[in-house]
């Protein structure tokens, strides 16, 4: 009889655990728990432009997740101010056209170009946010780079497979100008 009771208790606890998981997933509590772990985005102050080619524009969300509500769209090539970063998401504001307000977008849907049109290119791509760090690459003027993230006024980018940091003076966040 004792073995039957233990077996019944085990099945009851297993069923209760699965029920709790089901409630968490189906009510969206899992999303709230996930947000609670990452509520301190990295502060940023850079400009970038929309590279998303979707005809509807780049979706702007109320939080750093696809589970968050779409609160607007921004057309391709429009400039935005990036004010925060959280993983693969950046917080944007001050779009030049489209969405007005503050929201979150995938960082991979934004781009930067290097400054220095008519020169030998930007000074250097740095290994870290410090200009005293290793200089990993020179990038030609007016060159599109992949935006990976940001910290303060530094942009983390990738160019020809090399990742590094661009200083504010070497960034151009406007798609249709050279920022010179």
C-alpha cells in the first residue's frame, strides 16, 4: 500500500508541476519573468538608420521582445537615436520619420556608415570602448558597417568579419549622406 501511495503522490506532483508550467506559458508570465531579469539596459547615445526592407517599415515594440506589442513602424533609411541596448535589442527615440516616441527594435535592423568621405577613412576600429585599446582595423570612408550594439557614445560594429568599436566621431547614422 505504501508503494501505491508514493506512486500516486509522485504522479500528483508531476501533474501539478506541468500545470504550473502551462499556466506560466499560457498567461505570459514567462515573458514578465524574463523581463524582470534584464531590466537594466546599457545606456547609449548614438545615431543609426533603419536597414529593414519590409514595406511596412521596421516594427517598434513596447519592450525588448517579440512578445511585446508593436507600437509603430519606421521606414527604411530613417535615422533614429539609440538610447539603450539589451542583448539583441536597442531602445530608440527621435525617429526622423514614422514612429514618434520611444520603443525597442532588433539591433540587426539598424546600420551605420563610417565618416570621412573624401579622406583615407576612419581612424580605427578599436578592440574595446577605450581608445587606448588595441586598434584592430582601419575602415574606408563612407563604408556601411553592421551595427551589433552600443555603449555610451561608442558603437559596436562588424566590418568584413572583424568586430570592434567605433568612436562617435567616426560614426554616421544617416543613410543618405556621408555626414562629412
